C-alpha cells in the first residue's frame, strides 16, 4: 500500500471549506511519519474535527493534495475508501455505537469485519474491556450505560485491531483525568507497537503529562510544536 518511509498522512497546500463558506482550513502543509504520536490542539471551533475528517476520508479538500497511506485521496474510487479505512481506528465525539449490539459485540465489530471468528475474539475483547474499566458491562447495551462508559466502548472498538493510524477526537472529553490517563497509556502502548496516533484534545492537564509534539491549529493553519 505504501513504502516504509512514506508518511502515513501528507497534506500539500490543503484548503477546506464547507459549501460556499469561508475556508475552515487553509494552506496546510504537514507530514505524519509512521509510528509518530501527536496531540492536535486549538481553540474550540478552530477546525480540529475538520482536519481529522480529511485524514479519515470523510471529506476531501477544496484544494491541495491529501495523501493517506501513500494514496492520493482525490484519485480514490468509492470502493477503495472502505478498504483504506480498515487500517484506521477512529474515535468520534458522537461515539457511533450500534444500540442493538452488546458492549462486547460493538467492540468486536472491526475484528469480525476483518474475518476473525471463534472464542479468541471474545477473549481478546473481554481483556481490552477490563483494561478500560468495562469488564462488568460486556453484555450491556450502550443505551443502558453513561456517556463516559459509551465513550470507552468507542475507544475500545477503535483500537481492538491495532490499526496503522488512530485518530481520536476528544477521546477523554467525558471521563475524569484518572480514566483519561489510563486511555492515553493505552494509546501510548499502541504507538509503541507501531500505530501512528493523533489525539485531538483541549485537556491541557493531560497533554502536559506526555512528551509528544503538538499540531497546533490556529486561524485555519497548522504549526508543529515540540512536546
């Protein structure tokens, strides 16, 4: 899919607008190397979610080039997008859980889509759910759980298949700092195993505890800062 030395994500002079409105993002040039870990920070409304949407192929740029896994996004056919997304884990602010499925089955979904079957799936999922503090809720439906618990289900689902790229949009927004630290340790462990991680957050207390660089979004543009 891509050479080992190619960036996981590359933006060249990218701009993005919704409809005929002003550009939300403009003149963005950046490259995320394989195995890197970045915090994406910026004021509320700065465009963090829009930048992530470009990375996980939910939107295409108004101008400029976006490459993901070495592929020019503008050349992708409709059937190619889901194939690339299988190499991503995405944590959405609205969770996007399936209410008719149990906690376990929600988290197991990426593994089953990839063809995994049998008791090892249940064992693997149950172990991860214990890590995120949901070991006692594996058979619960999402609607019976709190917002913070639902968020942890969404996080477990995003990381269960050890994706090449993890994009997390405010993943600690509905949990206390103790759980937030635990989740970031989980992302850190994934990163050690080779996953490129981008965490959008406004939680300065958590960010300050980790040495990773930042992508700072301001006035529609991104600058990189050391951690």
